C-alpha cells in the first residue's frame, strides 16, 4: 500500500535493523530505498515487507495482527480485536432480499456503517437503497438513491437495496492486478487492505457499484469504532484502499446474522447457508419468485431478490 | 380389471431382500427396530435423548413426537423404563429392594413433575422461541379486571366503555368484534375459530387461520424476522411484534438520512483528489 503523495521528505533512515543475515539485510535495504523513493514515511518496514494474506504463515499473521491491534489502540484509545476466523466447512453463504416488503427506511445502511467501521467523513456506505418506480419495474434508469420524504414507503414506489452480490464469478477479482481481492471458500469476496494498491480496477469492473474507495483518510470517532473486527472485514481501513460488503464476515463466521439482517424492521432480509436444505435462504429459493440482479452479465450472484407475497 | 392385493403382510414372502433392507433402514432412522428399542430401554434415557434435544433446538418439534414423559427438569422417565420395571416385578427378576428403589425414583420424578407441558414465558408450544407479545403497559393479565366476578361476561356486540384506544384503531377486516379472537371464559387466552384456546405466545396459530400462507412462510423463515444465529438458536418475532393485531397494516417509518451527494463529500484532512 503505497501512497504517492509527496508530503514529507523521507524520514531519514528508519530504525537501524539487526542485520542478522544477508536476506534480512537485503530486505531492509530494499525497503529503505523504496520508501525513500516513494516518500511514504508513514508505512513501517514490517508493513512494507508484509506478504499477501493468503501467503502468510500462522506466526507471521499473529505478529501482523498484534501490530494492527497496537496501531488501532494508539489511534482510537480503546482495545480493538482483529480476528481471522477461517471459513466454516460445509458453508456457502447466501442472501435474499424481499422486494415486496422493503420499505426503504435505510436502517440497514446505517447499521452497516456502524458495524463495519465505515468512514463517516468522507462518507462511505456499503449499502445503497434505490427507490424505483412501480410502473418502470427494476430499472436503474429510474432509480433514485437520495430520496428523503417524511415517511416511507412512498406511493407507487418500491425500494431495492444494493450491496455486494458476492458473485460466484466476480469480475472485480478477475481484474485485480495484484491479487489483493479474492473469493473465500464460504463465498465471501474479501479484500486484503494491506495488499491493495488502490488502482480501483475492481470498482470499474463491478457492475453493482458495490466497491468503495477511501479517497481521504477515513475518520471514525473512537467512541463509534466497533472493536470486534476481522482482518478481511471491518477492521479500520487505511487511506487509498478499496473496501466492500463482506456479509459481516466477523459476525457470520461466528454464526451470527449480518447486522443488516438483525436491524431490518420488516424482516425483508434473509441470510443462511446455501448448502443447508433447511435454511431460510433455501426455503426462499425453493418456493418464491427469485431473480438475480443483472443476471445477463453472468456474474452469478449469491445475493438474490425475491417477492415474498 | 383391477385386482387389489391386500398389503397386510409386512414381512411378506414375496418381499425381496433389498426391500426388507430398505424398510429396516427406514425403521432404524425412526429408532423403532427391535434392537433399537432394546438398546433404548437399557441405557439411561435422560442421556440417551439429549442428542435429540440438541437437534430439536433447530426445528419445530410437536408434543406428540416426545418420547420422554415430561417430569420436570431433573429427570426424564422413558416409557420403556416403566415397562421394564413392571415386567421385571411380574417375572420376579427384580428383587423387592430394587423395586422399592425404582418406585422411590418414580415418586421423586412425579413430585418434580409440573403440569404436562409448561411452556416458559418465551417459548410457544411448537418449541419456537418467541419474545413476549408487545402488551400495552399494565394491560396483562387481562383477568386482573376480567375475572368474571366484578365484571360479568357480556358477549353482545357493543360499543365498549373501556379500551377506546383499541376501538379507535380497530381496522382488521370488516365486522370484527373482540370475542372473535379473545376468549370470553379465560381472558388471558385467545381462541381459535374452533373454540380451542391459544396462549398469547402462540397467537400466530390464530393469525394463521386466515393468513395461512403467511403462517406457512413464517414457519420456514421466509415471512417475518428472525434474529440470533443463522446456524443455531433463533428468535422468531411473533406476528404481533410487527403487526398491531387490531390494525395490522405495517406502519410507515421515517427514513434514516440519505447518503451525501459526492459533490458535497468533504475530503478529510490530508485528502487529495
């Protein structure tokens, strides 16, 4: 994660390392030179030399998490736990949203912001609720996301929340030049914020507008920071990386429902294991009229929309 | 001509080996083969059934399906035990001391036994975990006023002197009257169209008489809201947690603030564009 902004001159030599071996010496030398060239004095040597999440050994991951937790504690003055729960075996997550019940109250949007430590300023929101015309049907041309009446639902309108569709063939993963984003075994598309270079190809590739870029240094009041986080999910992000919905990976891998499901006052949001025939999501898929958003693009979302009536 | 062959011999001579094996497999699943029954009668039932109780957490399990007699939280008595004990005495295989011990055990069990099925406040008869119905403050139990003594039961349709707040909003189909759902004899209960009483915690049975499709969807988790754990214990909201039973249409809400338009998003300190 390099920052190309020439803010400060390189802060001289970083702390002199204990050059035990040739490998360590070369690593440090390269890091020093690279940092001097790119001018990113804020990134520590360890962070600069860190590998992709999928290549980390258990010990490396442990030290990285300890470092992150320390950084967060310094920044937010409270203990932030960074988890790395692996995918549960025999689980592929699926999500269904009842278009006939959603009233567009945006409770989910704000619960998501709170749960997932999204930047309040500049504002980032992973869920976008589209207000659509009943006469037009699901048509992005007639969608409005800035609606703000006294009461919802409004006459002759329906509401369609859009978030990451956790595609089976994710175009965002395909275009990533560095492999900083990938699909986990349980179907969640995740981002390694420490590996992302901020090229935003994935944002261009995503047909759902589900990825968001940290243009500025994300700001969250330390009182609002959710201290229960996941490495690939809601841990506070640095500037210059892309982030997205992870089905609340820090909750769902522990067996909890995502925050948006828990908050929805109309019960429009359904979540469960696609491989469990008794789960709510399977019942929906088997007995309701279901569609996938932009199905023609063959992204094969595991996020479904249905009509419950 | 169609000749019907009576299918009364379960172990018919014409039955192939594979068919009987399949049947045995089915029985084994149901736990009703002779071996299974013997095994069940030998092992302590309280532990034997625990794994099943774990499974039952997930789903709906009716009372008829219970194989242990409900005897309070301390002991579950398996029918096979009773059977064994009596047979043991009859055949003389149990010594009188053993029998006395067994009798003591059973007596203790009955002493702890409550009423046959005592659903807790929050659990409905089908084993579905539901929250408390959203009663207005101080209105429940209804029998604190409607005790049948100080107030005589009057089943005539009329304007009530009380409960104006309900009468004003009552908007649940045409010609609705309190005693269509509330029970006149026991005011702390509701009743179905058949007259069968229903607890307030199981009011979904009442709603399901007309809204059967919704009840069907609610049972499998399509309609309504569940919270808790997607792979474990779930809380189901009752119909009345979202729909006021006297005026069931879902009420409009004030939306939370809309997103900021991109042109108004301020860059945090140090931000560049």
